[in-house]
C-alpha cells in the first residue's frame, strides 16, 4: 500500500510516497516521509500490522528520510540506508550496498540524483525507484552531491532491466518503465548536445545558457543552472571542450 506525505509542491508533485511492502521476512516501510507530517506518521504506524520488519531509505533527502529516526523511536524498527549515506549525525541500524538482498528485495545503488540513492527490486519485477525515476517529472541532478554522469549511467542500467512497473517516490505507478527511461535519457543527451553546440561558438554564462534551454518533451518546471553546470562537468569528464563556459 501507499500513503503520501502531505508536502505537495513544485518539486514533489502531490507529495512524497511512502510504500508499505510485505516480504518473506515481514512488512517493510520504504521511505518515511517528512518528520513534520504527524498524520502521515500515524498512518504508517497504523498500517504496519503484526509483523513489521524495518524501514528502508532510498536516499537522505528530508522528504524521504526525515521521519525515519522518529519512526524508529516509535516502533523500534531498524533503519537501513545506503553505504553512501552522508549524514554522520544519524546512526542507522545497517548500511546497504549494491546487489545485496534484504527480505527478498534486491538493493540497487543508483547514484545521480544524489550519491546515496538506492532503488529496491522485488522478484516479481516491481522496482521502487525513489527519486531516480519519477513518473511525473525529470529528476533533479544538482551538484555537488548530484552527478549527471552517474545519473545517466544508472538510467541506462534501469533501461537494460526487465522491470514491469516502477513505483516512484513522487507520482503514480509507472507501467512499462523502459520506454519512459529511454525518453528521459534521450532528453538529457539532446540537451547536452545543444548546450555544447551553443558553447562551441559563443562563450556564455551558466545562467544565460540555462535560459536558452527550456524545451522538454517531458514536463519540466524549470531548468536549474546547477544542472547546466552538471552537464558541462559530465562533458568535461568525457574530454570534450568546455573551457568556453564562464561560470557565474
Ligand atoms: Zn530526492
């Protein structure tokens, strides 16, 4: 089952999805939602049933991880986060790494949106994608923690899988995710080519260049200059010319 955190907004669609998942080892929570939403927390606790087993975190953003510590306090359930989880102030019960299987769920480390991002795959080809693939919008990949090279690489990874549906951190169920992920990747590659073409002849600022690129076949609300910078850094890492970009 799903419950949605009460945090609708430009970046979150209707809010952040919390999933309650039955496994061979009990019932797991995937993403707790925000700590400020006490009604959402109560709904999660009410849905845990007689055999709750743990709290899985896709990544450290507060709308996904925020309530995990208090949920642990209220339920005694262990919290599982990525090995790359960046918050030293929080001590999880266990760290998860790519390829590990927990209660029948396979862990996929999918950095890009952020470095500690995880997806969770059920054996029946259902994939929980957090903010790596969302069904309502393109994911934000913002430096310093976001990495466009990693994001594209892990979009490719999901395209090569045979998941039949994705359950994202924001937005509705996404059936047939591969064509959608291909479209997301193609859109990124097209933008990158356009940016480089523009900069080949015209030295420009990040801000000005970002303003030129607003077209997108998949709905996007804005084109953050940080993401522009990340495309340029990705290109630089691939030995393309980037020296014409004046960063401001
Ligand atoms: Zn996020």
